[in-house]
C-alpha cells in the first residue's frame, strides 16, 4: 500500500493537514463497470463529509 495517500478534499472527515488522507483503508470504484480509462472515471467511496466544513 502507498506510504502516503494525498487528498485535497478538505471537507472529508479523513482529510489531514498536508493534504493527507487519514483513513485506515481507501475504497475507489469505477463510475462505469469494473474498469476506468482516466482518474476522472473513478470515485472515492471512502469519502465521508465533515459536517463542520460543509
């Protein structure tokens, strides 16, 4: 697994200073089927909105 997972979504509960993701696991899915051609064709299902920043 990657040493550091970067994330720029500041309103996620797992966002940490330095644009790091503090989640124990990361779950990424394709927007269509089980393959993707670009990063924009994927979604991070680990995301949980931080109500304090929404």
